[in-house]
C-alpha cells in the first residue's frame, strides 16, 4: 500500500514538473490529446485537438470557452499567457 502511494506521488511530481517546463499547446495535450482516442475524465471525453479546432474557429472563441470551462481541472489553464500561446500553436487567429 505504502509503495503504491509513493509510486503515485512520484508520478504526480513528474507530471507537475513536466507541466511547469512546458508552454503553449504542450501544456494542454496531456488531457486534450493530439491524436487517437480522447482522454476521458469523469466519464466525459476531453475534446481532442481536432475536436477543439472543429468547434472553435477563432482564438477569441477558443479562449472564451477555455475560461468558461466548468471542470475545476481547467482552472490552472485559464491564464491569458497559456491560452494565447496555445491558440497560436493551434494556428487560431
Ligand atoms: C488536466 C487536464 C486538462 C488540461 C491540462 C487542459 N484541459 Fe482544457 N479541459 C479539460 C476538461 C476536463 C475540460 C472539460 C470541462 C467541462 O466539461 O466544463 C476542458 C475544457 C476545455 C475547453 C472548453 C471546451 C468546450 O467544449 O467548451 C477549452 C477551450 C480548453 N479546455 C482548452 C485548454 C487549453 C488551451 C489548455 C492548455 C493551456 C487546456 N485546456 C488544458 C481538461 C484539461
């Protein structure tokens, strides 16, 4: 049991550090995957890159939707710097 907890903690640490050192879309694609099957959270699929691009045509729409996301997990990704950089990486204007 103790071992499992420390393995999980180690994984969380790695993920946190990896997130801090990334910028733009790289920060988002842990959940909003680039390709393949959408990542599921709480039984709901998290929109993939393609799905996001299909749904949002402009950087303004994209940013607004990100800021309006209901799931608190998105709270860490609502800063203008992150959203501007990721919209740019996705090619949105
Ligand atoms: C830890 C996982 C995670 C990360 C990392 C993440 N998101 Fe999300 N995002 C979610 C979840 C879960 C939702 C769905 C929220 C909801 O249902 O309200 C979401 C919703 C969104 C939406 C709204 C989609 C819609 O249909 O309205 C946008 C836009 C979005 N994210 C953009 C981003 C951007 C840009 C980044 C990176 C800067 C990012 N996300 C990083 C989990 C994540």
